[in-house]
């Protein structure tokens, strides 16, 4: 798990500018005043930040070109760590929109207050991560159940 005090996690996003701005607002630090000129007021990114944007250009509903833009970090390191796609983020966003009606585009079930949107997102995350059956776990339970049924003596011994 990523601790919030460590700075932002490595991030790849679409071509929208909201992610780098949100990173600066959340984790950016205002540099210390050096004594000359006006004191700095705007937060600056950390030296270890890694962020890239995958900008997709479409024409007539078809993908025309893809451009990779490194926002923070060394371009070679960032591309090696994050890859040059947004498939995982797009998959996560689609799952969130499917499970949480407040995140759907063009909806009547929007949140008038930010705290309600945050609460519904936390609930959706909890439901997705803690109540959804994991395929491997279900398969292992079925294997265990089959072994217990084939060993009826062991099952009676376990129940006694």
C-alpha cells in the first residue's frame, strides 16, 4: 500500500490535464524562501515523481495517433516503469463507473456535495475489494471441497 506522506505513486493517465494538477495540489511542496525576490507561492513537484500522459488523437471515432508525454521524471525511467498505455487505469475507471452510478457520464444520480461522492467511492472500493469473490480462492475452495467429499472419513473426523 502507498503511504500518502511518501509523495505520489507513479502515474500514467490520459491526455486530460487534471491528474498532474491534482498531484501538485495534493503532494506538491512550496520551496523555501531564499531571501531574494518574491517568495515562492506555488507548489513544485518532487524530484522523484513519475508521471506520463498517453494522448490519443481521434478522427471520426477512429484512433489516428498516440503520443506519449512525460510530465514528471526521467523519460526513459518513466516509460520503462509505467509502459506506454493506460489500459489498467481505463479498466479500473470502467469498473468504478459500472459499480458506482455517481461516476457515470450523463447521469441523474450525481452528488451535490463532494463528501457524498467520496463516501460512495469509499463504499464502492470496499465492496469491490472485500466482498467480490476472487477466482483463485473460489477454485481452491472447490478443490478442497472435492478432496473432503472423496475422503468421507476425514470429513467425519474434522466435524467431530
